[in-house]
């Protein structure tokens, strides 16, 4: 009977749509309650806290399935924001009994205890209104339960109480910033710091190992393996600096701008107080946005942050590729590095082990670069007073933060930490290189040095043998000039 009623009450659409909706309801529950919004009544699973507007969004946006749900950090950020809003609204006249119940329910959302009640996907209205209402409805119904009332009775109203002094147009950009800043501080920065520390340690460990350099993938002049790893460490250090420098813009909150940035339906000082409340709750230095019109209509702070992540991905792609190429082999590649062996590498070739951590990291980097394109396109489409690409910007940005953080942890733990130098192979390749001839330039000139290199290459001889045949130096002079250990920095 409930399924039949649910199908009948669809305000529009085909029988097929009605059947899909009925099937979706059945997957959540076998019993239902009636909820109402301005479109009228609708059936909602009895065991779920969401209300009418969330149910309509489930009906209208069947896109991508569960894997496309709004990211959990956004849901948790809604819990933080709604708790702080209730706290501030009580100062402006919200019934304390209702306000405290909202705060308790919001805390449960912030702690992830009610995640199962947030089913909506990213692909919805571009303002994030449906997800804001999802939060309002869940918190309202949970607060009603806390007060001894029934779900859906509106004793705690999702709009009048939970969403008081707010609009989706300022709540969603606010939770975008709360979520991104929280994830960067708690997840991304620690993982990059650990990776940097390990790279820095490897740079010191390898500081005395002289190897051949490569430019254009061809032999070049020597450097130490420590210098090479020092370059990687500095890339990660700069990446940390770049992403950290984006935080001051993320710490600016749109809350208090309401519909178009004017602050309609708020009291003076609400914006400052709620930013302070969020700062206290998260222990991060959030402040009210300098300009609410910019905060609603543009998401340049998110584009900037994504840009820093794109740069980090660019750095990590280079590092991962270098590591796997330097570790190629074990017998027929460069073989200068010995990488940790974590798992079998082939279903057909016995004994094969692959640089899987490097491969995983490069795929992560490719995804982050793609996410940045989505964020850039979304950020550029803020029309007039509101950007309506908010959910996809939030999703792509948070995806990038999580991917880089997790991949950095995995790469550091399962690859970088256990890398060893193949000293014998490094020495062999170093002394076979023709580019050691560069140290002869000051003595015999570029043209003569080039002739030595070409003769050695053509005849398959050593540089020393070629130089002596050409008569450009003595054996003693060659041995004095061609010392790889003296070619790794400026001369005195």
C-alpha cells in the first residue's frame, strides 16, 4: 500500500519514473511515514531522518549511484555549521530548548553518526540547496526525537529553526571552506610533511653517492644521489608552502550573506559571531568574509587551492616517474635504485615485481589534474550573484585533497622509506658515461672535448683512451681533470 501511495503521489513524470522511485523507496525501508513541504505530501522511509525535500531530490536526481554521494567532510561541516548557527541564534531569540536540541543533533552529524541519513549525490542543484535541506531535515527530525516528539511533526522546523538566519547560498560555500580547510590541516599537511621528511632523510643518506646526471633522458654531468633527492624534497616543501598559503582565503566564511550577499533576514553581528563560533568549534582561525558578494558569486579561493594541489600533483608525478625509472630493471634497466618489493607483479611472468606505489601515485596525480579542470570550469561559471557549480567544486576539491594525502602516506610508507641505492650499478654507469668529458673543457676547449667524446663513442673506447690517441692531453692530466667527485659543484 505504501509503495502504491508513493507512486500515486508523484506530482509529475512517467509510470517508469514512478516505478523507479517506488523501487528506490523499497530499497531503504519496508515502512514509510508522510512528510510535507510546499509541494505537498510525500512518502519517506520510516527509518530515515530526512524529510520531504531530500526525498524529492532522491527522486529527481538519480545520477551516478551511491559512489557519487556528497563527500563526508561536507556532511560533517554542515553539522559544525548548524551547531554554531543554533548557538548564535539563541543569542538572537531562538527558543533555548529547541536550540540546544539542534546543537545536540548537529553534533551527531559532525561526528559522522548520522551519515546514513545523507543519501544525496553531488549532481543536484548547483547551489547545494538540496544538501542544505538534507542537513536541515535530518537535524530537525533528530532534534524533535531528542525532545520526545515524532519525526516529521515539525516541532523543530527545518527552515524556521535549523536554517534560521541562513540561506543555502551562504551555508553551502561556508561548509565548502570548513571542509576543505579542515581536511587540509588534519590530513593533507601531515602527510606531505612526512613525505618531505623522508625525502630529506634520503637526501642525507645518499649525499656521498656520485652518479651520472641525465638531461633530455640522455647522459649528462655528475651529481650526487643526495642532490637528486634533495630536489625532490624541495618540491614537496614548496608544495606544502603553496597549499598553506591558500588557507587564509579558505578561512573566510560566506555565512551571513544569505541569499545574494546583503545579509537579508539576519541580525547585525550575526556573521561575525557565527564565524567566531566556527573558529572555536574547529580550532581553526575562521573569520567572516571580507566581502559576502564575492564569497557567494565566486569561488576563487577554491580554484586557488585546487591550483596548489595541481602543482603538488605535478611535482609528485615527476618524483614518482623518476623513482620508477631509476629503479627499472632489475637487470636490463637503469637499476640505480632498489625499490621495496611489496607484491607479485605479473599473472604470467613468475618472479616479476613492479613499481606499484609509483604507478598508483601517478594515477592519483592524473586524477587531481582532471579535478582541477573541473574546479576551474566550475569557478569560472559564477553568474551574477551566485555561483551554481558549488557541489562539483566541493567534490572535486575534497577528492584531490584526500587522494594526495592518502597517496603520499602510501608512497612514503611502502616505497620511499625502503628505497636503497645500488652503489655498484651507479658506479658502473658513472664511469661509462661520455659526459665526464665536460671537465676537460677548461683545459682543451669545447671542440677538442667533443672530438674526444665522439671518438670514444665511435670506437667503443674509454674517454682516456680517446684523449691519448688524439694527443690532446697526457694520462696524468686526464686523471687530474676527470674526477667525478670534483664535478658535483663549482670549482674553487
